[in-house]
C-alpha cells in the first residue's frame, strides 16, 4: 500500500511534501503545479495524512510495494529522521543556553 | 480606479503607529537590549523563541518577543494585500481576485488585532520589539525570485513581484503555506504551556491561512489555465522562493536541488567547476 493525493481538493500548501521523511511527494518536478506521491518511495508512515488541512491524502490500496524499493525508502527515512533530530537538538541546546543566560 | 491613483499608492511608504523598526536595521544599543531580554540578539527568531517559551514558560519576555515577531508579519500582510487591491485593478485579472485580496486584507487586520491584544495581555505593546517583516527591505528570497524571472535591476524586480501570478505563487501559496507550520506549532505550544489565549489565537489564524493558501492556489490555476508558460513561471517563482528559504536554513530538499540542477551545472561550469549538481 502507499498513499495518493486527490488533486481536486489539494491547495498545494506543501505541508505533506515538507513533512515526508522520504521526500517522495513531488511538486516542482511534476511538470505541473500538482502534488503527486511517487508510491515507490512511500513507507506508509502516515505522517502526511493527518497534517493535510484539506484531508485530501488517502490510502492507495491498489499499490503493491517492491520489497527492495521499500527497504531503500526506509533507509532514506532513517537518514531523514537523524537529520531532523540533529536539527531539533541544536535548537533545544540554543534555547537552553538562552534560558540560562537570562536567568 | 484610475491609473494615477494606483501609481500614487505604489509610491506611498508603508506606515504604522508606532513606526516600523525592522530587526535587520536596528543599532548596537537595541541589539544589547534584545540580548539582555533574550540571551542574545540573534535569538529573536520565531523558531527558536517557540522552543525558549517551551523551556521557560514563566519568562514573559520570551512570549512577548514571539508574539511581537508574528504580529509584525501580520501588519506587513495588511500593507501587502491592501496594495494588491489597489494595484491589481490595473492588471487583467478577474474581479473576484480583487475581492479575495480585500477579504484577505481584513483577515490580516483581524490577525493583527488578535496578536496586538495577546501581546497586551502579556503586558507588552506593538513596537516594543523590532519588526520581523514589516518595513524591512525586500528579502533575499524575493530578490532571487525576481532575478529567476529575468529581472536585471531593482525596478524590474519590483515590477515582477507585482505580477499576480508571481505574487500569488510566492505570497499566498509558498509563504502562507509555510506559515501553516508556524501557526499550528504556536497554537500547539500554547496548549503545551497552558496558555489558552495563545492556543486559540493561532488556531484561528491557522484556519485563515488555509483559506489564503487556497485562494492563492485557485487564482494561480485560473491565471495559468491553458498557458503552460505562465504555469512554468508560477512553479519557478515558488521553487526559487522556497529554495532560498530552505538554503538559508540549511535544509534544502533534494527536489529543489533537482529542479535547479541544470542551472547549478551551468553556473558551476561557468565558474570552472566539474558541473556536478550537489
């Protein structure tokens, strides 16, 4: 399974694209102003579904993953998570330093 | 509306009482004041301030700084969208788009009122902290968008940024789309620290931003219908704006790099590099 975006209600806000841990939601390289999921990169994490303000991301139950592609996508997601965690850690540390400086 | 009136509005400076005081232009004395309140002047950053509020909810200056930074952008929104109402009457756009910009102007007024009152609830006032967007010179991202559309000088840059297809792609879709993250996160922060007003105000703003993004997307689609060149301009403006912002935060996506790969290769080759897009 993967997810797909219903093009009619999509407002191209890009929240799903920016939240996707495998960067498998495309916009700029689709040739049109449309957000499209490349299903091979989708790991069914479902991060995109609840954040969509228009509720236009739905499961694509017809898609069957190639196990090799799925494993590669999961590796990309791990790298993405590590990068996100490092960024969050930097922000937390900077904030902690600010809090300490004014106390 | 006469052309002369639209021209006159274009030359009018942005004003507010108290006067705009862009953060990028403050002097050393005010930087010291910011540092005394926030630990460092560079901590006057919305992403960082949210984390500072989360870590020290009792520090009212952190909340005042956060809300000041956001409300400043709302004042900038009033200025920007009300100008579009006047200026776009000279462009071949549907009348409904002018009405939508008028509606959006009033939404920004409401957001500014809500933010101002939230700030006053913390014992602060507008102007106590410098402005984040309002009154500031055109951003690096905006200049890059205009250059990406072929602008050779500042006059051409300003003209391109007034073009409804470019302006809607950048302001309504790319910028307001990104603001959804900010408002959702700030409302969630209010919930986490037990600040019901903060939670409510930014949840309200979030709902409006969804509408603003939808308005922008609807009219960009309408203005680009059956016109692939216009659609390409819209996409390019969006990509350039988002790419610049991502590059400044050090988190540029692989799709943005892919979108500009050919230009990066050309640029690298011109500089004598191997042309490999990174």
